[in-house]
């Protein structure tokens, strides 16, 4: 039962937009690799294709959230103990100042919209958000981040520097993706029910000039988790030669966005050397790329070795036409940009035979700073852990000693724990607390904490409270205080709406 008091509360809604699917349930009996790939041929030359789930650090994009178009209707429903308490339909871009008036307590907020309400089939694109919210007396705000309930695929055909794509879908030929199913979407539960298979979904490429790389419009398909996905590109003309490209055996999951990159190029990866000259003062250099041969499609940072005052180098088993970018540190804010601060296009080894020059970093890394995180928790918590983006991506279970916070005493009726770390980006971290060495002990609040826009109680020291956890671990040996913590100030600071 929700704990309800007699006080009054209001909740305002802020639409964040459309994000990537962060809570996908793993499929039973189906392997779901982070990166999938397969090979075929086009007129005797090898084609290597990579299918990547879009989202998180898998993407090199600046952000994973796209705006909800103005004029789009989205409905928000509020439940407590399974009973609908309130609902309202908003119109994006309007000046609707509606606030939900509720009794303080725990509620489930659900929201839905359609990418194209007037369309049919998968093109209707149902969008969904559901989150548990603790509503307190006074004014509350709720961020809505919608996610796709169906599957989206974008195709990028990279013919390499030595080839030119003149057409895809030439003379009425139609590229398609299968399977595609009829479906129903439940606006109250967010559930999608898949029914009979229907016609394949068409893959459309915008009208464009001949070039090395062609990118399709995103195509929506309604598919329940399958390992028999197939993409057929028809009416393909490269360097005046016509043909087709068929790729099958893809694992496709419901509610996930994918990018399918098709590379026409070298038959085998080669040991290629990448050498880069960087701006003066650069201490480290990393690269990220669509390196199929390394099973690393824009997923992990690769560190280069310092070979001179302003030069770095690395040798990798890669294809000559695979794309990459350089970074001054592990983080999207440290990516290379053009001299005028505009975004730089992805590189390939073919362009300069792997000899590159970085004009400028988007952000030049600062000197390392020691940051202290303090957290107050109920006395029933014996061991406290912190988990976050210390290594760019969220850590995986199990949590270990490096994630464990130090118990430093009591403040009032709460225990105090601290955690210290050195970073070049003190405001870039997002984190949560766990009352045990695993995800099952995570804090009850869904929002991430951050040091961004938070006033420190001392230089580079930040305080928080975590008053509820999904479960509390009981170790065999009680924790004892190592030092006495003197400060008593605590602040509850929560980040903008993001999910772990």
C-alpha cells in the first residue's frame, strides 16, 4: 500500500523528449551481443556489415534524446495501488500549465504518445514512459522521457573512399527489412502484443548526390524478439555496377533502436598504424571507432601511446574504411572538433593513410581534482557502495572494494559514509548509492545523483541523503568507523531524469 498523508502536493510535468530504450528485458534463449556482424559480397567484393544497438556510450552522438515535435499529444496517467488517480493530455509546444494535485505518497506515472498518430502499422510508432515517483508536500516536478516500443533500424552504406554509390532502390526496386508483424498497443499498460506477420517494411534513402556514404531514413518495424532479421538492399548501383546486398540472421529486439553499417572494402583487417599530432598541452589521447574486426563499434575508448611531444600512435587490426574520431580524455566533451569549433566528420584510415592532425579539442582537459562524496543513510545500512560513470559507463555487478564507501561516524540519527576520487571532470559524474554489493541493493529513488549545479559544502565536497533502498545487505562482519566526520550539513541533490 502507498503511504498517504493529509498534506497537499502538486506535480508539474516537463517533457524531455524521446530517448533510447534503457530498460530492455533480455530475451530468453536468444544471444544478444552488443555488436553483431556478418559478411556477404557485392559483385565479387566482400561486404562486412555491423548491427549496433544505439544508446548510452555505444553511440558517439552528442546526446541520445530527440525533441518531441511541437503539436504532438501526450497523455500522462497517475496510479496509486493500481487505481487511476488522475490523467491529463498535453500538447507539446503549447502553454499548458496544468499541474497534478495529489496527496503526498508513492505513485506510478505513465505516459504515452505516438511518433505519427495519423500513420498505420509500425510507422505509428507508439512511445511510452513509466516511473515510480515519491510525491512530497508542496511543489514537485516530473521529467518525462519517452522511449520507442517498437524497433527502429537505420542503414548506413559505406562504400569506402575508392567507391561511389550512385543509387539504391533504382528503377522501382525496393529495399526491405523483415520480419514485420501486425500489433496492438495498450495505452494503459504500455504493453505491445504482436500478431500475424505482414508485408516487409520498406527501407527508403533520401534523394542525394552520388557519394561514398548513403544513409537511409529510420525505418520502424513491429517485431517481437527474433534471431531471423533480414535486410535486403535492392537496386544498388556502385561505380556503375548494379546488384543487391542481402544480410540475414540478425537478432532484433522489441523496443530497441539499431544502426546497421554496411562496409564495402578490404577482404581482411590489416595491422594499420594510426599516428596523430595533437594540440600542445595534450596529456592523453584516445580514439573510438567502428572497428568491426575488434568487435568494438563505437563502444570502448582505445588509448594511444605517446611517441613525441605532441604525437600519439597505435597499431590496430582494422579495415581501411572504418570510421573513427580522437579524444583528449574518456568523454564525449573531449572529442576533436574543427578549428572553428564545428563538429568534425568521422575519419577513415584511407583519407590520410592513418597520419592525422587534431586541430582542436571540444574541451581541453583540466588538471585532476580530488572530489569527496558524502552520503547520509539510515542506521540499518551497514555497508554503502557507490556506482556511477567513473569509467564513462556504469559499472557492472558485482560491486567490489573499489566501489565501497568509507564509514566515518554518525550525524544525528543517520550514518555517514564518504567516497573520494580524482577526476578531470568533477561535474561530469552521475551516480547512485547501494546498501550492499549488488544492483538489488540500489537506492529506491530512480533519479541519478550528480555534482553538476550542486553547491559544495566545502571545496569539491558534496553531501547527499539516501533514505530508502530496494534491499539492505547484512554482512557477517559489522562495519566500524575509521575516522570521525565533523561536518553536519547534508543536502539531497538529484540529477535530471536519467535511468540506470
